[in-house]
C-alpha cells in the first residue's frame, strides 16, 4: 500500500476516544483538527463541510455512531438501541446526496440490532476502524486499476476534490492520478477551481503540491479551451478523471456540480471520461440518476466568496451542489471490485452481484 500518501494527509483521525476531523474549510491556509465528542457536532460538521467527499462522510458517520452509542449507554443502558435511532436520523439529514452516508448508517444499524456483547462500543469502534482501513485499501486498488487503463503519458483534468481529503486516505480520482503519475503515465494535472467552495483550488491543488505532482488550476470556464488547445501540444489532456457521490443502477453518476459539463466536453473532443468510486457509492436501489436527490445549498455561497459579497445587491442565485452525468457519457467506472467499461444496468448488476 502507498502509505506515504496516506501518512501525509489524514482527514479523519480517531484518538483518545474522540473523533478528530481536519477542518477542510480552512485549507490550505491552516491545518487545524476539530475534536468531536457528540453526534450533533458530527452531523453539523458534515453539513458545514468540515469533512466532505462521499467516502469520508461515510467513515465519519461510522465513527459518529460509535460516539452516539457511548452516550446512549451512559444515559439509558437498557434502551440504548431504540434511543440511538434519533441519532441515526440526525446523521441521515446532514447531506442528502452522498450515498456512503446512508450505507454507513444502515450497516451500523444492522450491527447494533444484533449486538449482544458486554462492550458494544468497543465492537462498534472496531467496525468503524475497519470501514476506515478498508476504504484506504480500496482506494489504492482503484488507483492501480485506473492507472492500468492509461496507455500513454499525458495530462489529465479533474474536478472538485476526490483525493485523500475526500476519503479515508489516498483518494479515488486522485488515487488513480497518484498511481499513474508514479508510473510515468501522467505528466501534468489540470484542476478546476470548483466554485463555490473552491475544492479544486484549496484542496486538490494542495494535495498535488504536497506530493510534487505538477498541477495547474483552471477556472471552470477555461476547461473546454484547455482540452481543445492541449491536443496539439506535448502534454495533451487525454482523460478527465472524477469521483462520485452516488452511482445509479444504470451507471448514471452524481458528482460535484460541473461534472456533467466536463463529460459533454470529453465526448465532443474525443477524450476519455473516467469515474472512480468504491462500490459503497453504487446505489442499486435507484434505477437512474433522475432519482438521485440533488442537494441545493444556500444561495449565499454563490452570492459571496469567503464570506465577502461579490454579487450585486438584490441578485438571486441557485446553488445545486451536484449534477448527474448520464451513463452514456461515461467511458469507464473504476471500483475496488473491478472496472466497468461503458456502464449500463446489466454491467452494473454483474459488478454488484459479485460484490454481494
């Protein structure tokens, strides 16, 4: 496993019976960890984007349920299993699009129902830690599988942040980029700045700089121009590589707003579009992306930047946090269990049947 990358960037840490989250709102200017010891604080941290990225949200939720169980056992040891349902509901309301959140809640709920041990908190903590470790291992595996698909040295473009900061460590899309760069298959990374939270500028560029991977930041509006003009250079953009917050049964992909536009650009310019996500992100309970709930956040995030107003007073704004890319625009979905080329319902079902 590429432990160096994981050791250098740890977004989620369990230490001294507390959950510590690297406050991603403050990066890259400050690297500050927030200690959380109650479930409401964990849910609020997810809502406020202290932690973000579907896999990282799922891991955080698993640790949050450990905290909730500990508190419920102190308050009412006999009825804690029923009382903790209120805490699970609080967590479920924190971010509606990231399916990993609901995967973690459902998984821990099933375990809680079957618990008969003398120390249920220790049991739940061991499971949360396993979820964390499994995510890192899955990311490294996806990094290898995605890099294997790349046959020539080229530049790539990525959107938002699907790196170590969005996961347990190493990253999904950035895991592929890390692995491919180490193999000499990637010469340069272009990162969209990703308004309104600037995850590309603040987080992806920061991760790349940490590991000396050449990176250039783009405003979203420059992506099409850079893709087109790069094709006649020594560093052509040949791949767009992104993560996902939810993948439908037919292969439709929900990801950070702006991803759909990149997929359209990729198809027009004849370059490849790769989605990298663990199987926990695949939701076989919904038939298509039309059923994926799209979180719409406060318009103040669009009307201002870093707390400072930038729009004309009286202007309105829309702020969908995600969009859906139809499966027909996706060349490949990379998971830890295998690669799906030109995804559709049958191929996704075959993948998930092997998982289950």
